[in-house]
């Protein structure tokens, strides 16, 4: 069995969106919620995972994370609402 990687988008209490990648979305969300996931989520408490996409390689997930981080807030919402 090989490892899967994911790109995810979190909704924060302030209504902002945070994008990251991981091999375990639930574990990573718990870390973010405890203030241990990333500097941004220490200041902007995450409340919900809005989006996740699966990848076969870490490299592919990281490339998609960078692409998503370069989207506008509105474009991220469109991505979330499209399901892809």
C-alpha cells in the first residue's frame, strides 16, 4: 500500500481560507485546531475542512497547494463549490 497526499482548504473563524497539504487531513486539522499546525492558523482558528483533493505523490500535492494559494478568495470558493 502506498501513501496518499492531500491538498485541503480550511475555513477559519474570521471567514478566511487556509490551504495546505498533508498525508492525513483529519490529523492535520486537529493540529491546526490546537494552534500547532501553522503560524497562520494559530492566529486564525480553523473551524471546518471545506475542501480536500487526493494525490498519488507529495510533489503533485505541493504543486496544487501552490496553485491554489495563488488563487483569489473568490476563485478558491469556486473551487470548493465545484468539488474539484
